[in-house]
C-alpha cells in the first residue's frame, strides 16, 4: 500500500496534526473489508450444492447441517 509509517515513532498525541498520519489514515479508511471466512463458506456451499445432490430436500438438509455446525463452532 506504500503507506508511510514514520509517524508511528512519534507520540500518538501528535498523530492528528501529522500529515503522513492523516494521509495513511485516509488510505486505510478507503479499504474494503472482506470476510474471508464468509467467502469461503459461500464458495463451499455453492460447490456442495452442485456436487452432492440435485434433490431440493437434500440441499435444504445440507444447509441446515452447515448452519447448525456454524452455530456450534463459531469462527
């Protein structure tokens, strides 16, 4: 990201007036946050959805099992 980090060596109380800090803060605030765990889960269920069964009842059961597992073992 090529963010300057020199300001980190200074007293944090001076960061608000430090131009490097303000530029870095703005750059970080523009980042899009992505949940890798959620994306992996979606990908996994989509793959299972096409591979495991073509029967709608079985798909619904699979979704319930995945949801129950997620509740028992949160990320």
